[in-house]
């Protein structure tokens, strides 16, 4: 390892009715964080469950995990706030100098977190955003939707990303001194990247193997979610296009 270790890595999981995944998600995240501590990459870590007013056993299971492990903490939403609201809660709750957001169904190998931490260090990046190598497992309609969504983001905001909505974004927490996220829906992934790039923060991408959900149900490509994304995209378009850099280009 080159350079001083990061002080703390915060990993948070937005969860709505994830009783089938919560133990696996927290368990594998803990294992990876312990490995990073042993390697001297980080000094400490925390695992945050953002319970988005779940109606199954997710809240109780999360509280049990927190009661038995000081590295785990839980934030409960009294009402459902969707992905955007949960992500804003997670970023606000994080106390580390690094924060990673991902889904409870673990769409990638947790060992990739260490890879992302090293890339962020080596390239002095502010955000490491992953994209999926092979997306055939998610179905043709979802892949088509994502292709056109990324194309629309490029056309409206001039931001070129391969997989802007994928749930793997490792950030230096300091960027949130400048970025104030507004979206309550799934447009928040794009809002984060668009804002960061417009402000001059360094965003890099790397590819990961993708593992589609095998239990529960994803709602990302539902009509209601897509409608919300489009609504927030155009509502924030003028503001996002008008963002000015807060950091200059790196030498």
C-alpha cells in the first residue's frame, strides 16, 4: 500500500423488504472491511442499514445486527422515501472519510470494494463508480432501458458514463460539503455523478462482474420508477447544467 490508510470506510445499504438478503449483505461487507483493516487500507469501518419503512422483518433483523455488532448501525424511515431518500439518509449518516453505497442483493463481489479503494487512492479520485461487464442476466428490456437512459443523460447533461445508475459508488465524504442531493427517486445516482463532474471532482469507472437478484423483487424498471426518474431529471436539468466548478483541473 502507498500512502496513509483511510480513517474509516462507511458502507450503507438502502433496504426495503430485504429480509432475504440483509444477513448476507452485512456479513460479506463486514468480512471485506475486516480484510481491508488487516491490510492497512483503512483503520475502521461502519455498516449502515437504511430501513426504508419496510413491512417485512427487515427492521427487526437490522436492529438485532446492530445490537450484536458495534460496527453496524440502523436508520429507520417512518415513511417510505424510495431510493433517493434512502441514499440521502445514508450519505448523511456516514461518518467515514470514505462512503460506499450499494444494494442489499449484492450485485457484485464484495472483494471489489478493496479494488475500488485502491483505485481511488492511486488515481487520487473523488468517486469510483462501477459498471457491469455482462448485463445479460438482467433481461433484455432492462438492458435496453439502461442503454437509452445513459444516452439521455449524455445528451441532456454532457456526462458520459457507461452505467450511471449501477449501485456501486465509492466517494470521498468531503465532496458532500459541496454537493446537496435533491432527488427522492432513482435519478439520484445520475444527479450525484453529474453534480460531481460539473463541480470538477474526479470520477473514474471500473468494470465488475454482475450478479442479478435471485430473491425478492427489483422495482427499478417499473413504470412508476421510470416516470419519477424522468420527472426529476427535467425538474433538475436547469440547475444541474448551471453548476460551476469548485475544484480546478488536476496537474
